[in-house]
């Protein structure tokens, strides 16, 4: 190869070996390239900096970049002709971040096309530039800035995924219990909205029409109507929902109602009738609540790993968290987006004087961010309020949403798992009412109130 470095008048000729490499794209397809080999390709380089505005832009558009504030040592450099084969125009045009960085969708991940301009008020610093000449005389270059300047700029960089975890805000517990048990009010969650996307506004008439339709359907079965009404009254008594004063100003200046419908599940042990809500419903041309909520990252353990451990284990012990999502409180400023309409008296029909507005004080399952908020709450409790760290780790790795799947090597160990798991979730004010094992000896040691009557 003939290499000409920047500012050099004399080209350098060297012999290099040729090898073939294979990269797998995001769809799992292999991509093969022929490259020259050398002990050293380029000088270490600093990855691009992201500002707070850049981070917010990436979060709201669900874009993940493999960028960090550290020097990297590239092991593979591709020429322009090879890079063009990786560009994915089907994903849309290039995007420009607020600071000027251009990111391009590719069949691998997003590519950063150029660096952002220096912040106002900064001075130029010396830089070392390295150029790699490819066989077709195409080159790629980058620069390394002074380490002291990079350290000074570190404080200006915000983690682009910081807002993904800011929805979980644990408060200080006031309990004196040595085990650190939590009251339901000590762990609350807030709904993180996608940046620059306003909450959808609500006009009452579509939801009143939906209420009329729902009542008309379930009035045909008086027992179903009473169960439906009883569900709301029970949730009101348990402070899962609260009545909204129609004359009061919204707490968070955001108002939204959810659509509800009945789901009858007679085969379930704990919930025969469920009232489910639709947070994805929207009027034509308008956004739904779920479309503007940030889902949060996936922090659940690998389901594949859980199933493998379940198959390998000798004795299994399973359980479900009862009404798990309703154990996590919503912060007051976010409750107005979870409103619902119902009746003061279920027998009186729909009228202006008989309509009452409630709102949720807890996280509902139908919100797109609910799996993240529930998993974050359980993980927070296991990490901070369980003394046995070994068991806390075991419980964390084998709890998927509201399902607990444990294994042990003996009946004695399985019985101990039942006792400890029950105590831990009781301290979280969560109930595990449906324990079941594949060994009848273990089932015989489980309290009748905690034992599932269904064979799993």
C-alpha cells in the first residue's frame, strides 16, 4: 500500500497482509470484507461528546448510540465503499443532533458522521490526526483532543439515557424495622414524557359516549354491573383510585381519561372480573397517552435464562405477585393523566349529576412504562432492604414482571425459599398468594392461604 499522511510530501510504501473478516448486522446476516492487516491502525481517539440537548433528543427518538467519554482503540477501519454497503436508507434520512452531530442509520447501529463544534468560549487545543489509507485510496480520520480539556468538558455531558431511569424516585423510609420494610407510600413512580411531545388533551364528550356504551352493555347482566361497580368501590376503599374534585385545578396541569371495559376470567383464582383500561386509544389525528410516555429501558432478567434454570433445577417453586402493578404509587403530579369516568349510583344510569371522575393513585398495567416501573421498584427493594444479598440476587434473577420462578435441590431448601420469599414480598407490601411446587411434600408445607389450587 502507498500511504500519504496529512502534511507529508513523501508517500510511504509498505507491504501488508490481507485477511477476510465477517461482521453480523442487526438482522443476523453476515457481511464479509477483505482488509489489510497491521499491528497498529490509528492512534487512540476520543469518542464524540454528547450535550444534555443531544441526550434528550436521543431519548425522545428511541436512539441508542454506543458513545462514551473514553478513548478507544479501533481495530477495524472500513473504507467509504464498504461503509456505503452498511447504510440503511429505509430507516429514514440522517438526523442532526442539537450540537451539530449527524447520525446515520445503518445495518449495524447508528453512525456518527462528524464531530460537534466546540462550545462557545473554548480555545483551540493541539490535536493528533491519524489517517489510514485503504487499497482504493479512501481514508478515514479522527482526532484526539487534550485530556485536560476533555476532563473539563466532562461535566457538560449528560448521559443520553439518564431520563430512562428518572421515573423511579424512591423516598426515604421512616420505618424503624431492622429489615427495612417499606410502606406502599415510600416508593413512588413518575411518568416520564417523551421530550417535545405534549400530553394529549381531553374532551369529555368522547369518554361520556364510551361510558354510555359500556353501561348499556353491562346493564343487561345485573350481576356483572354490580361486580363492575364493586371493582371501582373496592379500589376507592383501598386508595387505588381517588375521586377528583371537578372544580379543582389539575395538579400537573395535564388531564386525560382512560377508556375501560370488562374482562371476565372465571378460571382465575384471585380476580374473576377485571376492568382493563386502554391507554393507547386516541382520536383521529391525536396522540394517545402511551404514544407520549417513555417506556423506559428493559431491566427484566433474561427469560431464556430463567427457563434454563427452571429446567435444570430439581424442585420448582412458582408464585405470582397479586395485583403487582397496583402496589406502585403514582406521584400526585402525574395522576391527572390516568382519569376515568364512572357513576355515583350504578342503577341510576348515565346523567350529568350521576357521573363521577376518578383518577389512579397507582401504576396501571396498561401504561407502556408499567413493566419498567414495577421491575425498578422490586429491584430497588431487593437491593436496599434485603439483608441476605445472596437470596436477593436469586430473587432478582428469577422474577419476571409479576412471576416468581425458583428452584432448589431439596424439599427443605424449597420450603425455606417459600418462607423467605413470602417474608421479603410482605415487607414490600406485596402479596404472593399462589405458591405451587412440583413436589407434594413441599405443597403440604405451604399455608393453605398461600397455596395455589391449580396444578402448574
